[in-house]
């Protein structure tokens, strides 16, 4: 994996579900003992890379069964990621 860039945060957790509606896409991720919601307007704004052959095909909205272990690299904002503050 690449190193995080300036101002970028990296989290490791489990992808619980992907919520999709008219306002966009929200990735619900379990990190330690809390759920974090990461929002984007559309899938085109997200780069998804699989580092295992166990995951293939398209990613879709809804609960993940089983949950997927993930690493997230993001530029957090105080209004979008509770508990994390931009530097």
C-alpha cells in the first residue's frame, strides 16, 4: 500500500454496509468499537482497490455479508467524519 499523503488519514476497519440514496453513497465502517459514516456524492469519486482475489466483481449498495476488512485513505472533514478533525 502507498503511504498517506499530506493531510490524508488512513483507517483500518470492516465495511458493514453501503447506503445509497438520492443524496449519494455512504460507506458505514466499523473501526474498533464505533461506526463511522463516510459520504460521497457518487461512486466515481471513490477509488476502490482490492488486494485479495477473494473480492471480485462489482460493489453494490446494501449490507456486506460477510463484512469486508478494509483500509481507507481519505481527506477527512469535521462535518463528514465524526471524531476526526482535519489538520
